[in-house]
C-alpha cells in the first residue's frame, strides 16, 4: 500500500517531506564524510612523515666551540 502511495504522491520521496528516510540518508552521509576526512588526514600525515635526522655538513667556525684555522 505504501509503495502505491509513493508512486502517486512524489512528495513522499522528497527530502523535505519524508524526514525518516532523509535523516537516515543524512546520517550515513555524515558518517561516510567523517571517515573519508579522517582517512585522508591519516594518509596525508603518512606521506609527509618525518624521515629522520638529515646528515648536514656544519662548518667548523659555526660550532658551539668554534674551530678556526
């Protein structure tokens, strides 16, 4: 009976008139967006992670105890 009403009255499928179905849809849409943002952030942090201490050549005259020639 409800299926026949939905075909005859298109307002029943509209998001503004059918709050039960639209709220479920919006809830799952929010959950999907939240998970997508969290996974995207984790992936971005993984791609730009700290790779370790670089091997930098420091001139002797700029050390804490400078070494001059």
